[in-house]
C-alpha cells in the first residue's frame, strides 16, 4: 500500500489517481503523520460494499437462528401461501 501526504495529494492529485487506476493499489493519505483517509478504486469500493451487504445478511440470519426466529419449510410455505398463489 502506498502512503502519501495530504499536501502531495493536493499537488499531484491527477498523477496519484492515474497510478491508482493502473495499479489498483489503495493509497493511504496522512495528515500531520497520522492516517486520514484511503483512496481506492471505484470498482474495488463497490465490490467491498457488495461483500458487506452479503455479510450483513449472513449476520442477520445467524441472529435469527440464535433467537429461534426460523421456520421449517412447511411453516414457511404456509406463511407465504397468500403470496405464492
């Protein structure tokens, strides 16, 4: 992962973005020696968002199992029958 100062980003944004698109390597932006933000490729960001949505769904399913909020197949069919007609 590349690390760049925020002042470098201000001066060379076009160059840094071009290199980011070519390499797909995230860029850590620092301010006063501390991490401040990450620059990542749009496709990588969207892929991460998709993964997060999937993991959140899995977590909701696990919570439902733990809380005993699940149905058997026949119970689910019965509850969904009005929509399945």
